[in-house]
């Protein structure tokens, strides 16, 4: 049986009223979520301090400032984290 090809989408932001996700052609890079009148920003290329989830970048009053925080963090020169057996997240 022949498999269907992976459906790609353009790189950049995909937006809804409450969630915006940033990706390139291969990876989820980060997202912002609207909650209680604030936008929470997350960098999906780095783990949080307890290494249990995405790095939280903080809360912002506008979606544009939250997106800028994600873009800046993803573009930063931090060392990428690794998972078990040396599998890189980035």
C-alpha cells in the first residue's frame, strides 16, 4: 500500500484567535497562547528549567510582543538541549 506524502505547510506563523504557532518546514519552533487577557509565549526549541516542558518566555499584553519574544528566543545563540541517546531537539 502506497503511503500518502507528508502534507507540508508554509514556514511561519499559523494563527487562530487564541493560539499562534511558529514552525519551519520541519519543526514546531514555538507558540503563544491567549489566557486571561494575556499572551503566554513558549520556545519549543528549549526545555524549561525542570526539563519537563517548553521554555516559558513570559506573558505579554499583545500578540505581537509575544510573537517577537518567541522569534527572538528561537533565533538566540543558546546551546540546543538534547534528549536521550543524543537526539537533538533543534
